[in-house]
C-alpha cells in the first residue's frame, strides 16, 4: 500500500468518487485518499475489481463503497451519484480516471472503435463531471475534481488518435469549467501522467518487444512512473494544499514531454558548436 506523502488526516471526512478505482492508478488513488482520511466510492464496470479495492480499504480501517458503473451511460452515472449520497451524504471530490485505449492505425478504426474510446474518455468524463457538479452546487460546500489526461493532448498521439482527441477535449473541459464553476468553489485540475506500467496498459500498450526498456531510455528520469506517484499528485490537487490551484494541468512524466532537442546526439555530432 502507498505511503502517502501528505500528512495523515489531510482528507479527513472528505467523500471522494474515483472512476476506474478497481485497477491501476485509480486503485492507488482510492487507497491513498482513504489513508488520508477520505471516504471512498469506486466506480467502473467490473464489480469484482471494485470490491477488492473496497475490501483493502476496509481492512485498513477505512470506509468505501463499490458502485458498478459504465460512465458512458448517464443513467448509471446518476445511480453512482445517488448511491454515494445515500451512503455518505454528499460528494467533495471526483477523480475522472476511467479510460479506454488501444493502439491502432487510424485508417483501420471502425465507428464503434472510435466511439468506444471517445465515449469512455470524453463523454464519460462529461457525464460524471456534470452529475457531480450539480450535486456539489446544490449542497453549497464547493468541491474538487481531477481529470486524468495524457501528455499527448499537446502534440497528438499517432497510433492512439481517439484517446489523444478525447483527452484534449477533457483538458478543454478542465479549463472551461474551472472558470465557470469557481463561483461555486469547485476547483478542477488535470494530471498528465507519463508512461506507467499498470496491468491493463502492459497488456494493451507496453507489453511486448522490450518496449518498457526502450521507452524508459526516452524518459529523462530513466524509468516509468509508479501508480503511487500519480496518486500522490492527485491527493495534493484535491487537498487544501492546492486551495489556490484551479484550471491547470500537473504533468507527472519524468520529463518525457520535454525530451526534445539534440543533446542526446551530442556524442555523434562532428563539432560541439554551430
Ligand atoms: C482496433 C479495436 C481494438 C484494437 C477494440 N477495438 N480493440 N479496434 N484495434 N486493438 C474495437 C472493437 O473491434 C469494437 O469495434 C470497438 O473497438 C469496441 O470494442 P469492445 O471490446 O466492444 O468495447 P468495450 O468492451 O467497450 O471496451 C472498450 C475498450 C477496451 C477501450 C475497447 O480496451 C477497454 O475496456 N479498455 C479499458 C482499459 C484500458 O484501455 N486501459 C488503458 C488506459 S491507458 P467493432 O467495430 O468491431 O464493433 C490510457 C493512456 C495511455 O488511456 C497513454 C500512454 C502514453
Ligand atoms: P487502467 O488500469 O486500465 O484503468 C482504467 C480504468 O477505467 C479501469 O479500472 C476500468 O475499469 C475503467 N473503465 C474503462 N472503461 C470504463 C467505463 N466504460 N466505465 C467505467 N469505468 C471504465 O489504466 P491506468 O493506466 O491505471 O489508467 C488510469 C488513467 O491514467 C487513465 O485515464 C489513463 O488514460 C491515464 N493514463 C495512463 C497512462 C499509463 O501509462 N498508464 C499514461 C497517461 C495517462 P473497468 O474495466 O472495471 O470498467
């Protein structure tokens, strides 16, 4: 279990919904927020994964609820909000972490393939965001939201075009709504993780051909990120330590996005000045 970087009690009594909280980064966020004192709702399609997260939180003395939810379906999202209110009384925190992705040539994508990714990432984030914001506004106590995006929002993602397009849309939502809902004391930020080898991403993206070693060499810090490092960043953004932070994106990628330029070819270049 993660050792949170923030002091114990930082999220004491806060009620947090984390979509995709049964696996990978979402599970780490659920466990981390719970260790910091939050009451947790995890929501995704596979109930067995959600229930495992709940059991681990309860075993550590926390409180948690699993709500089977396909974020593409507004009725299921409404149920997620209702179940949360019924169990815990309100919502303080939402993390839009659920996502779907695969690598494919763009010309081979079927309409369904496009819709699957954009439906989960962009529509699903929107349905959860609006439903939870309505509840936060009605309750009048503000709230915090974090959207998990990816660094290819800024320069595209060849091979994962639907995900890059959808995540760019989520960044835009983050920016628009942070201003629109500031009057309701709702802070909305994003995190752009670099490569993190979770079970699903290893299967769908990074699994073969020594790819993890090869990609690691492109990361200035020389390695993939850990789920707990993303969870700690999310905990900061939903805590009062980030009380003046809204509408921004925290990149947690070991410097990958900035790894351009010619320094890495220096030893192959004829002269050291131009
Ligand atoms: C082309 C594909 C495909 C592939 C599925 N499809 N996989 N097309 N290449 N590899 C097509 C199917 O043929 C189908 O179209 C359509 O997509 C929907 O497929 P379903 O399996 O019915 O969809 P569904 O059950 O809704 O599953 C959604 C999914 C799946 C996205 C396809 O992979 C999933 O549930 N993933 C969740 C976990 C996940 O992806 N995690 C990774 C997150 S990492 P047809 O036309 O045949 O009906 C991430 C960022 C990484 O997001 C960033 C790295 C830098
Ligand atoms: P992951 O384990 O595959 O997490 C994705 C989660 O989304 C799963 O728990 C899945 O649960 C849930 N989900 C998928 N479709 C859903 C739907 N229709 N409704 C509700 N939930 C759904 O992958 P991860 O690596 O931890 O990714 C977490 C986040 O980080 C994602 O937003 C991803 O795009 C982002 N990210 C990851 C990386 C990386 O390298 N790993 C890099 C950049 C960004 P169910 O199957 O139970 O529904």
